[in-house]
C-alpha cells in the first residue's frame, strides 16, 4: 500500500493555522499571566511544536527560495520543546510568542500567496 505524499503547500497552511492559534491563546496576556495560565501555556507550546514539525515537510528548494523564513530555527525550536523535559525557558518561549510568531505569520502568508499565484 503506497501512501500519497501530502502537498507541501498544505503544511504552509497548517503552519499559518498553528501560528494563529499561538496568537489567539496568548492575546491579552502578559508574560506572567501566560506562564500561570496552564491550558494556554500548554496549548501554545504544542502549537509551536507543530509549526516546527510542519516545517520539516517543506522541501529544501522551497526553503532555499524563501530564506527570510527561519526554517532551521523553527525545526530546532520544535526539537527543544519536544525534548524539553530538562526544562523550558519561559523567557525564551515568551520572546518567541511576542517577537517571532507575528513576523513569521506574515512571511508564511506571503509564501502562501506566492505559492497560489495570488499577487494581490
């Protein structure tokens, strides 16, 4: 039984959705409230992991064509979170949420538009 390979554009859509969830789960929170939030914190970490997991499915040619998207950092962040049983640095997570996710979302949306041939 052969499994059909999923189109890479769908992974970009997934990444956009996960980044939007990160923003939704952290909206209106400061760092202290985010860390204390429990469900929001855990859900945010999971979606950051999923962004990195989806990034592993983007072909190298696409990554090379869009070097402004920090592909290697996304995957490395996923690996650090997945294997974070040694402790996750809350300052780093908050910095990613506030400083990295918003511009990443813009870049992913631009990539999606370009991939779909929509230059509006």
